[in-house]
C-alpha cells in the first residue's frame, strides 16, 4: 500500500544539532520514527534514485530472508519534488523504520564514506532500541560471543543472497539507459522514440493509442493515460502524479526497463531499436 506523507508538517529533528540523520527523521501519525528514502539517498552519497532503489531492494530481500515482513519496515509513499515536465512532480518514495535504514546502509556501496557514517549511526540507534527492549548479549561469556557471531553471520548471509538475486536480474538493466530519466523510468515520448523504427515512426500520442490496441492491451480504454493494473503489479509501469501547465495535478504513466522489454517482445523485436 502506498501512503501519502507529503503533508507531514516538519522533520522531527529540525532545529536541533547532532547527526544529519537526526535532522531528517520524521514522525508518523503514531509518533514512530521514520526516514524518507529520498532524504537518505542524498545523505548516503547517491546521485541517482535508481541506484539507491536497487540498494533498498537488496535491503528488503535481506529483511525477508530474516523471516521478517519487509512491508512492516519499507512503506511505500510519495514525495513532491521540483522538476519534471511541468516544474513539479510527485515521485515514489519509501518511509523506512530505523531497522530498515540500518539494513539499507548494510546493503549500500561500502566504498562511499557517507555509507560508513550511515552504518555507524543506524547500528548504534538499532542497538540502543534492542537493548532497551531486551537483555543485551553478554559478550564477556563464550555463549554471548557465539550468539553475536551467529547474528552477524545471519545478516551477512541474507545480504549475500539478496546480492546474488539482484545480479541474476541485472544483465538487462542497462539496455534502455538511453531512454531513461534520472529515476530510471521512461516517459511515453521516450518510449515512442525507442520503438520508432518498428512502429512506422509513431509520435507520442499515436504510440499511446497503439498501446491500447487489443494485441498490446497495455493502456486502458476507459482511462487512456493509465496502464492496466496487471502491468503495474508486474513492474512494467509506474503511475506518477504530475502538475500540468494549468496547475492541475494529473496521472502520467512511465514505463520501466522491464516494461520496454515486454513491449519489445510484443512488437517482435529482440535488439535495442535505434534512438
């Protein structure tokens, strides 16, 4: 489920000193600490959302491998940012628990100094929360040392398994980079250019009409700007709320690389079309 946190009045840590991670901390409606993934992206030294979202995917897989529900720790959300076709757009985001932030830091690029800072911060905060609820491990005893080692080993195995899963899916990831925006998404105009040679040179509007044809069945007939939900669920398309020149907010469909792969199969082309 995606929640709208765009009306959160202020950062919980505004006005105080200390860590920058304290300053971007949010409080949800129940008073629980949360962090915006978009804010964390900047503090962890990632320039592109797509790269950071891959890190989040690895972290979610690690959480799932630990027999926890990722949806309890990574909640879908939206954030309004500057940019896009009409100056403002509503982009996808996540609200992360403290534990989710820690797992994200563990899954991030360890070569980045910002990631090292994040690991330390969230490791300390997570440990503080754990010791407040349970008895700490007695590392002065052999049993405590073994328990601590098992905990670290379990986390490392989960992170490694997530990395392997991502590598399996990675070969196709860069094929459509020419047409992707900074978030790794493809708008309909760019998608039309991607398939220009196999659709007879269709522009954006006629290309979208082609996606409503029965043999493609990608965009809805009743709501012609929006894909069928099956494509969203399959990760082939993303719906964003963008601001039109007249100031009104409207739905706009963006394709993913997976979505272009699917369309390439439907159009009967296997190689990257000419830009």
